[in-house]
């Protein structure tokens, strides 16, 4: 029976072409969304490497660039720790769950294996404030004052890339300046499993946290990270702001709870997915209409053939099954072609880790189910109508 | 003849009601989406209401700084000094306004913290844009000169911060600064108008902003009449050449452009540095996307029409046998399709209005106000006709080529 | 072989009731070749449809191969049709999108026969009607007479007990028509029961017996 149906469909392929094209398009769109969604789900499962529940960030805005004055930072730190709700204070170049990002090129000391690394300058207290755990080595501290190279904590991914099989602790790497001057040297003091500053949906990247010391270097830290007592209410912000204004009145402080920043970032990142999903829903509805209409038309045109089959001994169930089976075969054909095109993507690695095999497989299965479901629903009514015809009616259909 | 075609069309539609219904639904859905998008775009690029004077002003949100001998390049928002020194003196400009971009501020009230969006503006801002003042007054030149800590709220924010109380004269703390409410305006959502709270540009913790060439501001530059706009735009580009940088070793060349709403979007989206912001390209892209969007439903319709025409092959054969030319047959079949599309378009228009009404109410885009005017209606009609012709021509042409003898026999 | 007992059939279209057949008593013996004749609209096609279980009688009973038709439920009747009868139609009713051999194997598809066996039986049937060379052609590449012979091959491929032919030569010229008749007569000689509806007096006479129908009733 299968072979028989395939022969039929193949002979009628030009008539079925447009329909197959529609199914192909729909499958591609559904695949894109499901893959997107699955990837996001995958990323969400990975750790970010830091806490957010009790953390608040203060972004300092001033009319001029902030001066790297150790006295001011000391004032800030002591003034803030004075507040009973504040458990820990740290400084960083920017906050987490923000769109800010800073990348630069680095190489091994001999100039080889250049990588673009995401970096953030943080003060010694940052790790305790953010609830981070070191996997190997230690976090930097005042122990590293007067070190020959700037201490840095890197993530596991970077350690494995540069120092596979070796102990990364104590290793050196260098900032790439393209020959203009001697680049800053860094020494690895510790490795963390993971650090993703943009939140749960961020693709894993190579990350380094370098030591920022108040008063050392030209760049000032623009961000204060706070760890607060659990259960601190939002209204604490007013007192916090007042205290900060006491220290420097001419600066503006943007205070954000990390919980809010996280929620807002997750929401922003899912917007493209939502838009795509809406478009896909529209397309699917269109395809469903098209499928239904064409199927019905086809069955109408094939009424004499159906009558014949009934005369030869096919019962109503057989006719029904035939219509649905033909539609399934058609959809399968279109989807196979689509998959053939799509499989090029993970094979050539165009999307890198974003479209890994797990995501591809999951998306293929889910999208296929959607299309099959659609095919089934759209062939139910026409199939039923076809099966209900009496043979005599069908044979003498005008 | 036309009446005959209409009658035939009606009979054909009624013969297979479910079919026609499916066709119609397909058309309506597509047209609703396209019309909603058109209305939104029309309202963005050619607004009425608060930014109604858009045909006689341009806006500038970015400037480009480069160095003739180095590779460094910076694209950033404008500093107040730039606006004050190089834009305010423009001869073709009647008014030049400076405004910051809406920024999130924390409002501290008794036991409550709210996050609102605040804009810093000068007095000219309120003269260029046409806000509807619900009570009190807006910021004037005197407020700006004195650096008064006053604020204008929109209705929603006023209601949110001071529920059930009189709004004027109320005080609130934003990021630690205390402001007094002097006016309430109607909610607005548009490129320059969108904000919850407006305060004078000079009511900041520090007055250092006046000295910066780079800052977080944008400019709105209004000409005396719409005909002056081209001259104004040219003058703006010329003004860029006169810019003196603080550190000429870093950057020594500036470029900026005064853009209409459409050019603003195209410049930002396409990262364009052309004089007109590649506005034409953006429009072309939009049209192409719309056509692509129509492609799938049109494919559907073509499929369905081909089948329906097969059913009528004997009728067509008869017409041909009695002397109808291919052209007449195509015209008839396309007309039937266009007719169906027009009906779909009418329903679609109503549907689009409903969707827009729902969109306004749902708050997905806050303070959204969309006006359905004749232009939108005109575009809608155009889209419908294009759709109808596109999906009718191919099946019609296919059928008209059939020799009468085959058509009469019912084969194809 | 086939026995009809007081069979009547009424058709209901819109508000009009048409009495197609009235009180038909009919007996067709095994290996008989019976012709049914009558003017247009007299109900002979309806009679053939009832015999072939394509339709159910309004009243009366039908017996096929000794057993009465117990129910007219679709599944039951479809099976009977498939195993007992072979149909030949005036307008051939071949599926144009299938090759000749695939057309002929159609009845076997509904009988769960393996693909290999189907193709073999189809080939044998085609050779029997003299069209073995045209196995892989499409119906629209054949003449009318050849198409009808393919239809006959399809009708006999399952080795049914009864062949029902509804005006088999109606769309053919006299020469092709006689070709078809020759095949039917050959099959009859081999023992197949045949019931044929026809207009043609000359062809009808080639059968064992003529049954005449007029206005829905048998005429002597």
C-alpha cells in the first residue's frame, strides 16, 4: 500500500509542489523558533557563577569621568558599611545583568594563541559580595599587592583553552596592544567554573576578572556592588541614596536591585523569541488554511477515483486512511528536504555552539510533530467527506 | 458586462460556500496584519498630534567623530555644549531644542519606591512639540535659566504617584533630588515625546554638562516652514565642519545630520552615513518584507483558485467557444479575485481598527495612540489590490490558455 | 449464484421520489452469461449496482454464492465486493496517474497481498487480455479498446466469481467493441459468471440469456 501511495504522489508531484513548498516553509519557521527556544532553555540550565538575590548595584553617573581617588572610594566603602542592611561592599567597572560589555585581545606570553576575552575589573571584596566560589587556586587579595603582574581570575573555559592539561594557577598571559607599547601582564590566581555577566541566557564566553585597586591605574570603577541582609525591603533605596548623596552630592546614583535587573534582562532577551513565535503562529494558520482548502479540492477532484476504489472493495476506513496517509507522506517529503538543508548548519558550524546537535535534534523532532499534527487536523474533514461517499454516487459524479 | 461578471462572481462564491469562506479568512488575516503594520509605520514616520509639526523639524541624536589620520571612530549622543555652540545659532532654524533621552529614575515616596522614565528638556522643547496640557503649565525659559527644581508629569504617572490627590504643587524625590509638580500633560508615545516625567535641563546635581561636547542629549531643530527644511539640513551638515574638539589628537572631524523621522530610523537601523540616511533603502526593505509576507497567503490563494477554476472548465470552454478572448477571460477571473479581496479588505480594515484599539488598551507599547486616517486607508486599498491581482493572475492565465475542446471535456 | 428476491429500490432526490426498481425476482446461475437490456433510464444500471452490492435495496433480499447478504454494513460489503465481484465500467475509470500494471493490481491492494505477488498476478492478467507489452504505459497512451481491456484485466486479477459489466462497449467503436466481447466470451468459456448491461442487441445476443427491464420491472 505504501509503495502504491508513493507512486501516486510522485506522479502528481507538480500538482503537489506548491503545497509541499508551503509545508517546507512552515517547517523551517517552526524549526527556527523551537531551536531558539531550546537553546535558551539549554543556556538557562547553565550556572551564571554568581548570586543575585540579595545583591544590589549602584551605577555612578557624573558629568565628568570619575577620578580614581582612593580617598573617595574609602569614604564610600565605610559610609555604606555603616548602614546595618549592608553586609558587603565591592567596586567593579560595570554591573551584572546590564548590556555593558568590555572585550579585548590577549595572548600567551610568547605572543601565540590570541583570544578575545570578556573582562571586568573588580575590587578584592567582589567575590565575597557576589557569593562566588573558587574552583581552583584562590581569589586575589592584598596578598597580591606589589605583584609583578596584575592578578586575574579566569573561568574554566578560558583555562581549558589556554592551558589544557596544565595547572592554570600561576600562568601568565599578556594584553595584546599591536606593538605600540608593552601590554599589561596578567597572572592567573584562581579559576571559577563559570562567569556570565549578562545572565542566564548569555552564551558562554571566555571571561577574566582582573584586580582593580582604588587609586591604581587611570580607570575608576563606575559601579558599586552591594550584598544586603536578606529581606531588605525596596524602600531601603531611599536611605541608600541619601547616604551616597551625603558622601558626594554632585553625582547621580542609579540604584538597581539585581533581582529587577535580572528580570528586566531576561524579558528583553525573550522579546525576539516572542515576536518570532507570533509570526510563526500566523504562518502556521495560513498553511493550515491552505492545506485544508487544497486537500478538500483534491478529494473533490478525485471523487471518481474514490468511487472506483470503493467498487473494488475498499471500505470507508481504507479511504479515510489513504487520504491521511497521503498527506503524511507529502509532509514527510517536504520535511526531509527541509532537514537536508538545515543539517548543513550544524555540520558547517555556522552558528557554532548555539546550534549544537542536542538543540538540532530536539528542534527537528518537535517541529516535525507540529507539522504532522497540522497535517492530521487538516485532512480529517476532507477525508471524512471522501469516505462517506457511496460508490454509486462517486462513479457517476458529474 | 460588468454586472454580468459581478453576478457570475457571486454565483461562483455561493456554489462552494466553505471554500469561499476559507479564501476570505486567509485574505482577511493577511490584510489585518499588513494594515496594522502600515498604520503603526504611518503614525511613526508621519505623525499627527504631539509631534504634528514633524514636517517642519528634524532631529539629531548621534554625531560621528573621526580622525583624518587614525582609525578611531566614535558614534555617540550629543553634549549640551555641541547643541548650544553649533546648533542653536543656525540661521535656517526658528527653534532649536535640547532634550535628554528618557532615563530610569527611582522616585522615593513615603514607604514606596517607583521606577519612572525622566527626560531633561529646555523650554524650546515645549514649543516645538504640541503636548496637551491637562493642568498647570509646562517648563519655560525662566525655569531653565533659574535651574528651578520643577517637574511636569504625564497623567498616568501623576495618578500613580499621587492617587486621589491634587497633583499641582506636590513634591517628590527622584534619585535624591526633590522636585515640585507644576503641570500635568496627556500621555504620549513618540520618538521625542515619550517620557513619564520632564524636568529642566539645568536642574541637575552639577552644571558640568554645559561643558561637554559629548553627552546624553539629542536635538530637535525646527524651521520656519516646511520648504526651508532642505536648506536647514544642508546648514546642519556644514555646521559639523566647524566643530572644534577638546583633544584634537583623538578626534578632529565631526559629522552630523538633521533627519526626518523616516531618515532617523533608517540611519539608526542601517548604520548609514549618507546624507538622507538611506531612507529610500529602508522604505524599499519595508515594501519587500510586506510582499514576502503576502507571498504565503498569495500562494494559498493561487492554489485554491487553480482548483476552483478547474471546476469551471466547462463554463470557460463554453465562453471560449462563443468567442471570448484570452484577455477577456483573464480580466473576468482576476476581477472575481479582486472582488473577493476587496470584501476581505473591508473586513480587514475593521479588523485592523479593532486590533489597534486593543493594542492601545493593552499597554504592550505604553501610551500608544494610533490614528487611522485616509492615508492609511489608501495604503490599505493599494495593498489589497496588489494582493488580489497577484493571486488571481497566475491561475487565470493558466486557464485561459486551455483549448476549448479540452475545457469542455472537463480535462486539463 | 446470484439470487434476487422481491427487490425494490427507491431514490430520493430533493422532494422527488423515484421508484427505480419494483419487485425484481432474478436468478443468475453459476457460469451463466446474462445480458440485461432496456431503454435509457429503465433502471438496468441500478439493477447492476444492486447485484454488485454497490448499493442496498429498499426492500427484498439478495443472495450471493448461496449465502444471503447479512448486512449492508460498509466493511462487510466491501470485503464481499473485493472477493466476489469484478467490475467493468463504460467509462473505464482507470487512474490516469498510475501505470497500467499498477491499475490492474488495485483490487489486490485491498486484499493484503504482497507486492511481488501483486505484480505477478497483474502481469498474468494483462497477458490474458493480450496487453502484456503495455504494462508500463499510462492509460492515456492507450486507445479506448486497449483501456477497456486493461479494465477487464483489473476486473479478473483477483479471480472473482462474477464479472459485472456496465455497458462495456458503450464508448468504443464496433471493431474495438467486438475485441472486448471476445475476451468476455473467452472468460465465460473458462467458467466465469458474467452479468452485462448493454444497449446493443447484437452483443446481447452473444450471451446465454437476455433479461429485459422496462420502467423498473422485468419484462418477460
